[in-house]
C-alpha cells in the first residue's frame, strides 16, 4: 500500500503504477482513434460519405466528452482504480464487437459505447496519479501517462493502417483491439492497490462559485480546445482521403506513417509549458497558433514533402497550444475547483466529435483547399478567444 504521501520514486509500487498508466494510455488512445486511417475503407464498405465515415471517430470522442465529468465524480465515490479497470475492459470489448457490426449505424453505436467506457479511464487517470504518487515523483509519473497517450495514438493508427494493407478494415481494427486487450490486461494486473479514502470519510467538498460561470474568459478559454481539437482531428481525418487519391496515390500503410508527425507534439508540449512560465501564456500560445497556421498553409501544394513538413509544424503548434491552454484553465476557472479541468476536457473531445465530422462538408464541397481554409478559420477563431482571455488580464 502507499505511504501517507503516496508512492515514492524507486519503490516497487511506483514502478508498477508508472507501467500500468503507460499501458492504459496506449490502450485507450490506440482504440479512440483507430479508425482514422481506415476512413476511406469504411466509407467504401458501407457506401457512406467521408463526413459520415468520420463519425466512427466522432462517436468515440463524443461519448467521452459527454461523460468525462460524470466519470470523475463516480471515481471519487466508488474508487478511481475500480472505475479505470472497468472502463478500460468495457472499451476493449466494445472495440472488438464494433469490428463485427453488420451495419454502419450499429458500428457508430459500438464506437459510442467505446467512448463512454473510456471516460472512466480518461476522466480519472490524472487525478489518480496525482493522488497516489509522492510529490517527488509526480512529474515523472504524469509525464509517462501523457507519453502513453501520445504513443497509443500513433501505435493504434500504425497498426490499423499497416494491417489494412493486406486485410479488410475489420481485421485491421480487430488486430488493434487485441493489442489493446493485452495492454489492458497488463494495466489491470500492474495497477497497485489504492489508499483512496471512501467518499463518506472525506470532508464536504467546496461548492463551485456560481459567479465563475458568468465570467466570459471561462467560456472563451473553453472554446479554445473545442476549436483547435476540432480542426486538428478534421485535418487528419480528411488528409487520409487526400493521400490515397491522385496525385499521391499512397497505400494505406504508407499513409499510416504520416501519423508519426504526432510525435512532434510530445516535444513541443513540454517546451510550450516552459515557455509559458518564462514568457507568459499569451506569448507562448500566440506562437503556437502561428505555427499551426503556417503548417496548415504548407499542406496546400500537391507536394508530398511539403504536406508532411506542414503536418509536423501543425502538430507541434497544436500540442503546444493545448499544453498552454490546459495549464491556463485552472487559473481562469478559479472558483470552479475540479470542474474547471472537466470543462476543458469535455470541450476538447466535443470539438473532436462535432467539428471533426462537420468539416467534412468543406472536404466534400471544395476538397483540400476548402478543408484547410476552414481549419485556418477555426484557428483564427481560437486566437480571438485567447485575446478575450488576455483582455481580462488574468495572465501574470
């Protein structure tokens, strides 16, 4: 069991927790975006449009968005470890079942259930690490979990795109589900016992300040992840369609390699956090938004190396902006307590769900130029929201 201050670096429990959370991140985010490289194949199999096929991604992120705050509440009452274990296992089952769905509508339902289940992990994981780990090792432990999220996102896309090179989308997604199942089993076995105090033994929680909901900067900052994540996911959704068509005509496995650009985000998120501390949040996020815009513009020519370079720059800017904005929310949402982070996470995944599919209208009407322009507009709108936050003089 943990000490009064949590698992200390170097202890067996600390190592087990780190490995468990790494496996959880790999499994969860591998499944959440597993269909993204498969959208053209899914669209052809069910004879649906690109916008409709993108719902296989949006259903999962949407389910997560609407339940993440509730999952956090449940975790504090019945036990975070229990909620995470159940949530991840149910998600794996939903992932595997989704690959056998005979109709597109049932596939969407299964993907939605997957998202609902993953809220039990995503909504609880960071709070669990923060509560169970000694302050001396908290930074490393949290960093490993976030790294697992990034690795899982890349791993899931590489598995499904690689397998789809020689098998159907169903086999490819099932292969990822089996890999996620192995990671989930490792998580269940490795996660050390928790010393979480039951809710009835806790002091009454402080009620959120209702006046905080009336502050415009709270809503402005919540719109930032909604707009940025929505545009970011949409760009990757419809880029798959662009790259498998002329003039690129790339195979699914090669298209999957494009998602390695995600690894740029692992670097810039840390750099942006340090820049925010040194230069101020406004300066740091402005630079990140400018990088996003530059990256989007670079993808416009039909030149593969420029498209890939643009994706790397775009991804670096997005994750940097996300790191700054997520760290800004607890300050802007003062008075809301834990709800501030819950609002941010819900907006983040709601953007992925709603805009990730809606931008498909631009793709269907005007191809890549219209898609890129739409995402540029979303980025500019996010910049306007940042300006509203900065005008309230919250940033030190």
